[in-house]
C-alpha cells in the first residue's frame, strides 16, 4: 500500500503567466508570454506562442491589454491554464485510483 492515499496528500501545481522571462525583446520589440508551472521548487514553462510589447501586458492583473485581440487572447490563456489544471486533475485521480487498488 502506498503512503499517498488521499487527495489532500497530493501537492498542487501552481500556474501563472510570465511575460518576458528572459528580459529580452525581439526585433519587433516584443517578448514571449509563457505559463509557468511550479511544484515545490521546480518550475517548467509552456509557450503560449503569444508575443506582446511591454505596453500590451498588465503585470499586476496578469492580462493582455491595449491589443486588438486582448479579450480573445485573455480567454484563450484562461482556457489554456484550465486545460493544464484538468490534465493535472486527471493524472491525480488516476494515481489515486491505482494506489488504492494496490
């Protein structure tokens, strides 16, 4: 029997949007917007394939602003993070199911 039997024992992955992580703008004056996934002290980054100027990113609210498609892009980003969280939840429930079978 595994020690991890309950959902409360599982660690939660935290997701957040990170703009211009490498502190470098491309030739068009834009930088990549990424999703950071962190668990304990480990981090990985997912590309959103969205490049913005610094003026198009609200770092406090973590949303795109002053962009012709800001509303649609913000919904897409929210959907992207929800999709990651759902994949995490499925993986967690499968892990719990398998550990309870043993």
